[in-house]
C-alpha cells in the first residue's frame, strides 16, 4: 500500500533528510538552483522562496535581493537559520515554518515566488499553486524547479511502480506536464513563460508562470510556452 501523502509524512521525511540534504542534493541540483535564482532576479523585486529547506540557495541571490523563506520542516529551517547567520545574509528578511498550501502572508505580498522541488512534494499541488498566486503581485512570476513525470510509456509505468518508495522519501514521481496544463486552463490571468528541461537527466524542468497585471489572459496565451531542450 502506498504511503499516505500528507503533511505529517512529509515532515517526517524531511526531518530524515535534513542532516544529509545538502550533501545528497547540493551538487545534483546546482545548475537548476542557479537557473531559478537567475530567473527570479531577472523578474526583480521581493522574493518568497517556498520550501527554502536548509537555505542552500540563499547565498546564490544578490545581496540586493530581498528574500523571505518558508518551509514546513523545522529541522530543515534550523539549518537555514544557521546558514543565514554564518554568512551574514542581511538581505534575508525572515524564515518561517509554514504550510505551502496555507501561508500566513497577505495577498499580493511578493513580486516573485520561487519553489524548488516543492510542487511534487505537497499533498495538494493545485491548491499550493493557487496559494502561490494569492500571495503573488499582479505582473509577478512563479518560478519552479520541478520534476515532470511521463504522460505514458515505460517511464510512466516505472514511476507508478516506484510510487510507494518515493512517497516514503517525501516526493511524487507521477506528475506529468498535463497536470500543470489542466491547472492553467482553469485559472484566469495565468500563462506559461518558460518550460525548460534541467539536469539531472532532463526529468526536471525550470517552469515559469506569469500572473496577469490586468485583464485575464486568453486560453491560448496561458498555454503558450517557450520550451527549450
């Protein structure tokens, strides 16, 4: 039977990961982290990093970039606090324990939402994306680094078989691009800016969504993406 995917199981999983997270994932996702930071800084403004974890990406931002971090895991955030203190990252305004689906920020608080390896780890991905939209200012961007699962074929079958194990470890494999498309189609004023394959193995992507500054985008505009690689 697959492990139930809820905040309790996720907290337990990332409490296990906290001592070794940087060692296991640091080099593996370095290029993807840098790409997300670069995208956020091109958009500009105040940045919220959801799922900030151990704060591994915080030193990559320019010291002029105002940052706030949120994460469900207290053990991970303790390491992030230590990193901020040790590196004197004065541009980090705060780090808070929060559920990504129900964050304690007012509407339209941030210019950019960055979420790396988050959407496939939360119990309710679409509700979490909705929460990102709520706290994002009109005209702002959501920048994701996320694994994109297969829609069909052998890889899809393998992902389904591995689901009990990966849920125990704290993430999903079975999350195809079609699921993002369905979410976009049901939301006004959201469009895809970029969907670019990232290492390792091209199974992860840098995904950027834009929130309309004014009138709602058409369905065609929302689904128009610049797919690279």
